[in-house]
């Protein structure tokens, strides 16, 4: 197994290094398990470079890593250490390593070492998990065990929100699961990334990236599958329209019943219909008349975008 030290490595160099392999955090997207992205997103990050700079949730997760690791030691009595390296999966001679992992911590056990994966998650988000430990995280820890050769992995999950909770879990390597996952990851890397052939787009953001502009005046023939999709779309839109009308009618009934009162309640429900402040708006037209130079100076045009419209042919 090849390793590269991250001590003293700049964030720019670390992001550049991420382009040269599939990281264990990428695997769930490539395998079609992640609710946070897909194979096309990973392809773009490898071919064009990483654009995600992190957010409040990821920054909070980093802050919580030491606290979670300390809690794990208090609960289990097992020492943890920082890894400070990028680990690469063994590969065929003459082939550059193309699977990698950054471990949150390494656990020191009487039997040897193993990864510790640390997760911080909001309690509301945890309700959407497809099990005690979701499939999009399971493939990540299987990748960690495959790359390190350590066939046990601990996970600590810190849940926050209305309540605070800790879960500590232990997993073992699943050879059959990894074998099937590896085939898909290998195909993605060698047939998509290295050959610069993007996988099928499966989200709105993928479509916008792949086809940002229409060729003006171009016309193509509408295929039978697309015609069927349009018919199904029209049916769905009709159902949504009907549901929206029902929603509005029911809301009117409730508002009529509450009348001038602010709150209406019984043993089961509490309904409020409170006053709110009016929203402040900017009168761009009047400002432009009074200060045309300033309006021009501080007005910028957004990026162009494409709009989908469907109507019956004449």
C-alpha cells in the first residue's frame, strides 16, 4: 500500500491530489448510493477539478472530530491517533494507484490497528437514513478496510439537534460486497475518467453542466420514448395541480374557521394564524430614474440559463 504524508500539505495540493484517484468519500456517488451526488459529479471533479470548498456542516464536522475521538476512547478504552496521510489501494504493476482514503483516526486495539470513521449528523437528517448505518456510508468504510488491509472498522456517530446522542458501531470487511463494488469503481475510473467519457447524467445540475447552451435555431426529431415521457409528465403536472387546489381549499377552510383569533387548538393540534411584518422591497424603477448612473454601475447580468417549455404542435 502506497502512502503520502499530509503533514505540511497545502489545501490546494490536497485538492489537486484528490483528482488523481477515487476517494472513499466519492465511492457512494460512483455506486449510485449517495443522496448528495452521483457518478457524473465525481467525473467532473476528477476531470475539471474540485469546486466544493466546504460548508457550515463540513466545518462543524471537522471541529467535532477531536471531541468524537475523545468520547470514543472514554467509552471503549481504545486509544486513537491521527493518521496524517493519504493511503492508496494496491494496484497492478505499471498502473498508477486510483483508489485512496483519508482516515479520520486510527484505533489502536490489542489485535492491531483499524480505521475510526467519525460522522456528525443532524437528528432530522438521520431520520432519512436507510438503516442504522446508511448504505452510502457503508461503502465508504468498506473501501477504507480494503485499502488499509485492516478488516475491522469502528464508527462513531454524533447526532445533534433537539437532542444529543452518540452511537458507536463496529463493522467487519465483507469480501463479496467489496468485490462487486470494486468492479463498478474500476469501470468508472478506466472507462469514464481516464478516457474522458462522462457517465450518464442523472440530475438537473448534470444536464446544466453537460448542455449549458442551446445551439440557436437547431431542431431535432422528438423520439417515441421522449413522447411517452412528455405524456407522463403532463399527467403528473395535472395531479400536482389538483393536489395544490385541494391544499388551498383546505387552508381557506382552516383560516375561515380561525377568523380573527391568533391561535386555535385542541388536544391534538395547535394552529396559529399570526400577523407578520410586510416585506421590504427595492423600487428599482424609481431608483433608476433618480440615479441612472449608480443603477448602471451596480447592475450586473446573471449567467444565461435554458428554460424547458412543452406545448402541443399546431
